[in-house]
C-alpha cells in the first residue's frame, strides 16, 4: 500500500496509474459491452494495445506543466473527460448498439437531447468499476494520504515520455492501416467499428469530427447543379406510376399515422407461455387488424433507420429520404433544412390540416424546429398534457393517456387532417407501473427483465391502440379515415437477443447476422374502413417507400417531387430493400451489411461462394444501394432542396408556426369561430359538445378520478 501511495504521489506515477486504469476499463468495455471480436491475432493485438498510445499522448502533455496546482487541475479535468467519453459510449452502446459521434454529443441520435429520462438510461450495478479508481484517488488526496508532487519534470524528460507515446501510437496506426488499407479514408466512413477496434475511442472521435467538418463544408459549397442530377436519377430509377386500382382510394379521408414504438414484426401473432402456465397472445388487437379484410398488411417491411432511430423513421415517412450515415438528420439539420414533406404537400395540394401528438418534450430530436420546417401546423407535445409522475412512463406521457387526452385537441382540427401519434410506453427499458399491467396477461420468466418487460409494454400498447380505435368508431371518425400503423425500428437487440430468440423460434446458440437482419422487420398496415380486399402482402419493402404509397392513395401525383421511395403497390418495383448500413434484403439474397455476409433469404443459409448468376446480381444490387444512399445523403447533407421548388408547392416559412400552448389554443379557437357553420372540426359537427365522453374510462389514472388531460379546451 505504501508503495502504491508513493507512486501516486509522483507525477509520472500518477499519470501511469491513470493510463493503466483507462486501459483496464477500455478492455472491459471492448469485450463485455461493445462485443468487439477480432479476426485473427493481429486484430486482437490491436484491440489490446490501442487505448494505450493515444491516451499516453494526451496525458504526457500534462508533464510539461510546471505549476503544481495547474498540473493537478489539468490532470483531474482530462481524467474526467477520458472516463466520461468511455462511460458515455458504454451507456450509448447498450441503448443503440453504436458508438457516440460528434452529432450525438451535440444533440443527435436521441440520447442527450432534452427530454431524455435518466431513469431509462441502461445503467448496470457493475458500472461502479468505471469510476472506482477516480473516487479512490480523490479520497486519498482529500485525506492527504497522497501528497502533491511539487517537483515538475524537466522538459527533456517530459519530451521523452511524449515521444515514446507518439511512437507507440504511430506504430499502432501504421499496423492498423497495414491490416486494413486506408483505415481512416475508407473504413471510417463505412464502419466506425474498425476505428474503435484498431485505434480506440479517442481517435474515433477525432476521425468523426474531421468528417463532420467535411460535411459542413460540403453543405456550404453545395452546387445547385447536383439537384438536377438527382432529379434525373429519380426519374430514371425510382419514380413509378401509381397502381390505378389503389390511386385515390383514400382521397379526402383523414390520414392517421400511429407510430408503434420499438415494435418488431415478430410480435404479430406471437403467443407466449406466461408465468401462470397459460398461453397468452401478446397483441390480440393488432393481430386482428393485421388479418382484417380492410387492411393491407406487409409481412416483409423493413426498418431502414441509422443512428437517428425514431427520427430516421419519421424522416423517411415524411420526406422519402434516408437518415444520415451518422447522427440524426432532425437534430443535425432540422432547424434549417429545406423539406418536401407530407404535411406541407397535403396542405397545399389537398387542404389538409396537420398535427403531431407526442408524449415527450418538443425539443427531443429537435422536433420543435424540424416540424416547423416540414410545415406541420400543430405539434402537441408534453406541454399540452398533465405530466405529473403518475401519468408518465420513462419516455413521456403513457400511451393510453396520450390517445385519450388528445381528443380535446383532435376534435378542434379541421377535416380532412393528417395526424401522427408517437407512442412511447413500449420503449427501452420496457417498464411500467403495476397499475398499468393487465391482470389477465402474464409475461414470461426468461431470466432477462428487459425481454419480460417487452412483452408487457407491447401488450399495453396493443390495448392503447384498441381503446383509440373504439373512440374513432364511436365518434364517427373511423369511417372517414385511413389509418396507418407501423413499427419504427427493432425492440430487442444486442446481448438481450439470446433471451428473446427462443420465443420467436430462433435457436440462440446459432443466432447470426442474418437472423439479426430479419429482426429488422416491423409491421406496416394500411387500414381503410369499408375496403373488403385487404390482405397480407409479401412484397419486400421499407420505410423509404411509405410516402409515395400514401400520396398515390390520396390521389397525389408524386412525379414532380424528389422522393427515393417507390409505391408499394406499383408495378416495376426494384426487388431489394436498401439498409442504412449498406446491406440489402431481396427475395433471394441478403447482404447483412456493407462488409457483411451473403445469405439465401428463403433458407437463411450462408452463401460461402456466389455462383456466376449470383455474383452478377449482387454486384448490380450493391451498386444500386450505393447510388440510392449516396444520392439521398447528397440531397440532405448539401440541403439541395433549397435549389428546387416544385411547381405548385410554396416554400415553408418556419417563422409562421408557433407551437406554444397559448398560441395553439388561440389559433384553433379563432379558426373554428371564423369558419362558424362551415367549420369541419369534430367539435363543431357535434354542436360544440366534446366527444371525450365517448372515450373509455378503463384507464387506471382515469379510474382514480384524476383529470389527466391538461389540453386546450
């Protein structure tokens, strides 16, 4: 112990101690959280040594500081920064199975936006290991077991330590680039895992910062001629004439989008054996919609999100463009981006009013600004509802209350309307209050609380949607509407898949990247009351295709718009779904990621060697996927729509929109008052009487007599 205290009382000893523990904690994160797996001894060696060189460079610079107080202050600050970077990546990876980027830390990808509930951060009991050395060192300094070293190093000795550190990192970099040629120039843009595996988290952040700077420069120096090339690409490769049978089938109907948070296709028709020994159906109501004769259901609908997750899904549905390769487009560009978005197009071409209902705060994913740029007239976020603790899930207003308490707002909107509900209860970490649990439903005992909770929150979401449907029917809205339900992205991922797999018929011991890709399927249902030819459609499609599909169903020609999706009902569709990671899924072959493996889509068997026909097919498809993603990225990164305004579509002026409660209340009231008898709002058609009484009271918070709505009256 005395020897350790002596080492810590020495400047070089303290620095060496810090570097050692950062290395130890990095190894724990690499192998037990990030699940980095080296291919061959070279990659394993790089993983073992990569935290040392870069960390040593940073800390050896401190040895040049002469003043004692400044040295220890700088050491403390740098140590906290280094450990925070590591630990935040640990938390982020548990949630998103990805590493933090510059955009993430400045508001992208969702984790650090306002409105994030700290109670939902995936913190583990063993996380103390990432901080114990710092706490112990500070405690020893406070009780003066460690004394400050007042003797600074001579510059020559400090330079020696810095030089050795630089040489070690240089050797690390050279060996990494030798093993993967053009590591920074090529691999960093395609798969950030290579940078972390070969160089470490610090170099990854610097690399990401460099490419973020390039993107900003790219936007600044954008050439308007590029938009014409993209328009030509879409005309030749993406636009499809609508299916005449489906064109205009939903014309003048209200369009209601229900966003099923973290809802995988695997939940549809799923039965589980609960802890009570009985068999339970997880989502009975959604199952009935999926199989209904007035629903067009897609069994091979894939999420195509990247780091932006929910916001990526929204962006694809609203604009038919992909999210960014890194970070969230909403958070990164949403405040200034030019969009050709659904609410603006529907307003200007068909006279639709529009709104989003969301249980979280408006700043989450920068929605307050992004929705204005998209032309949404109303954004009813958490501030419109009673957000007392009893009404809240970790990510916002509980779903049942969101649907119910939206009624006083919904009934004041002019029809036809385009509205979107963003549910939140079925969100990681899948917990809810005991009073919200269905006493007739028993979940499994998988040994994994996350998986057990996932079935419960999905069941709760199913009940919430059913209650809202009951209201739509009682209020008369059901027969006037087209209702779209979709899952935005996967619910279970990473190490939790081992516990989840048996319930969806997958052998967890043989789980591979193909299985993971198939788990990216989410439900997509278009429910049109009155239709009788609804059925399950096996077409391979994805979120990028939703917008042109719905526009054609509403009778809107999409030819003049810049959209990368293809109508799901149209003839001549390209036979692949592009994944944001560079892979693709087709009816015959699946490529799990840009550098992934090939699989037979129908059998799930890995294709170790492609035959001549397959080789030609995948070469052509990979080229098409690259062109598709690349053109979308150019459009968004360079904000190219500022150079193109389709005939008949005016540019959205964001400053004309105000989402505060008071301004919204005044606007809705004045609209109904000015229109008088011509008002097409539900409240006017119901002679000024609210339809909230039509909504079920079978909600725990309502049963208790709470007035859970704080909405505009």
